[in-house]
């Protein structure tokens, strides 16, 4: 197992848990958006950890990570405009 990918996956899980806790306390949807984005990042790391990170899944991983980045951008725009 790659230690960097393992650490990234673990940190994504922590961030998702913190995002859910923050939403439950503050009821701010931005926390959920950030949690969802890191859920997608975690999914991409999990797929890689399972050994499916080869050339056949590169396109899927790029799409998953792009969606995650777009969610973060959306969340920051919501925060900025509020």
C-alpha cells in the first residue's frame, strides 16, 4: 500500500466526518459541500488503494477529482457571496 495515498484517504475520511459534525452544529450547507468534495477525493484514493488506479481507470479518476474540485469552488463561491 502506498503510504501517501493511505494518508490522503484517512484524512479525507476525517474531513468528511468533521464536515458532517459542523453541519449538524451550524446548519451551514457549505460544510456539507466541502464534505461531499472530500468524499469524492476519498473515493478516488480508495479506488487507487484497491489497485484499480491503472490506465483503465485514469479517466474515471480525473472525472471524480474534477467534480470534487468543482464542488469546492461552488462552496467557496457560496461562502463568498453570503
